[in-house]
C-alpha cells in the first residue's frame, strides 16, 4: 500500500481506501458490512464509475487491508474513521451508502460528522442494522442475545468454517429451495472475511448488535433511501428498515420481495438501477 491509498487516523490506525473516477465528479462513498471489505462493493463501484461518478470505499479498521488493531471496534470509531477518509479526500455533496453494519456506520457518520460538516447530500441504508438489532425490554421484536453469543462462539471455535457457513447459507439466501448458488460469491465472501482480524470480527458482533442508533436516525436531515429484502435472514427487516423509515426525517422505503441480505451482489442489476434513480432524483 502506498500513501495514496491509505490514511492514518488520530489513534494511529491505517485505513485503506479505493478512490476511482474523476475527482470533480459527485462522490459516492460505500461502507461495507461485517466481516467484509471494500471489495464487497465491486458490483456497485464498477457500475457507478462507468456512470461518471467518483466512487470511494474504505476497509473498516481491522478489516481487509486496514490495520489489525486490537481495539476501537465500535460504531463511534467506525464513524470517526469514515470521517477521517471523507476529510482527507475533502468529499463534498457526497452520497454515503452503507450495507448492514456499514449502514450503522453511515447513520452515525452522517449524524455526527457528515451533516454538521456539510459534506453530505443524501444517504442510503441497505439491509442495515439500525436502530437496534438486540432484543431488549424497549425492543421486544429484536434478536435475542443468545443468537449473537452463538456467532461469537462459532467464530472463536473456527472462524474459517463459520464464515463458510454464513456465506453458503443465510447471507445470500443460498439455503433457500431453488436458489441459484454461486461458488465464486461464497469464496469471495470467505476471502474477504479471512483477510481481516479475528479480534475485529469478534468485537464487531457487539458493535452491530448492541448499538442503539435511534438518535442517529432521528438526527439525519438529508434524503435517505432505505432498501431491504423481506427474506433477509441476517437482519430481520421488520426490526430494521421498517423502523428506520419511521425515525428518519426524509426517509424513502423500498422492500424487495424474496431478496436476501446480500442483495447488492446477487441482485446487483436491480439494486444499482434503484440507487441510480435515487441519486439522480
């Protein structure tokens, strides 16, 4: 990695990023999900750079090619790191697009940094974790802690096998009858995951499941597109997108019948077309 494709945060973490397309074009910043990397956005980055946009995606701390640091694996650091990239590249009039955990990162970034700094035009939350995944007394429809404890136990026992199971099963809906299974997609998910740090991935489960982002969503003033498949087996849509759009000031909801959590990859053509329409609207 050269100096041109990474920045160092205030706490000394090297964050890798890609920055393609004309530097004077409108920037689209992509925020990946757990436990992946900027590579998860290949289908979007190639499409939008061909449409004349500037496209940016970074690897979250501890993920992909960024430093495998031991701490800071929480939504506050994720948002601060995203802001460090946006400030370094001086992104303005940007559209921030997040998938899953990356949607939580976008929500906190836009609320805490992007809008106050007047850098953001719009936001997109795809299959995203806010407002809160965890089942609590205030969030009775959430996912029980036992599910996330199971993730942690499986990761600690054999991260390699756990990642293979997630990618070949629920993430892309490949466990559904009649699903068109792609070995390349499964291997690429596994490859991205195994590039990252086991510690970042272990701690990241708490970050994506226990961070209450109700106030982040309420604070966002820019137009925000909320997209999710109703067959998302990772983030249940009734406890995610349906609640997000109620909390956002300018939210637009699109629910996709039968689409899985990883629909940006498996249904890229549809998702890209809808993203483009929202960006141009």
